[in-house]
């Protein structure tokens, strides 16, 4: 069973930055895919950024140029650097990994962007 723990969410003013972290209970080399999703109130969960081992990260159009996904293999941690935050970025952010055929989710960390 893979455990994922997100941290780094909070309240930030529009235009500000936050860095989210997702710490895994095992080596992230074990995962085929590592992603960040978000879910705003009343909306469906959507993919924000994704990376595979050795692959080029992909981003939702809404966050391109503002968000960066990265990983620290030694710390078994994935990050989402968020800059130039907008009101519409307000959501709960979840990390997700895929290990073989199985999907694992963190509990989510809330991000609120204020004007």
C-alpha cells in the first residue's frame, strides 16, 4: 500500500506563489506516473500536471507557464511549484501515482487564492 502525504497548501494572494509537496512512503522509482490533480468546489477533479519517469512533463493549458512539476528522488517527494496564482486556482490539490495497475491518492491539500 502506497501512502502519499501532501503539504504546502494555504491561503495566498493573487499573483503569489506556493510550493506543494507530496511525500511517498516508498521509492518514487516504483511509480509509472506521478501527477497533480485539483478539485474546486462543485467541479470535477482535473489533471494539473503529470510526469513519467524520464518523460517530459505535461501541463493543463490553464497552468502552463505558471506551474512546474518536479521530483526529488532521494527524498521520495514530488513537488508542484505554483506561481502567478489566480483566483481560479483555488481548489484542493491531490497527488496521484500509478504503480503498475494500481492508483494511489493523497488526502489533498487546500489552496485558496484571494484577491
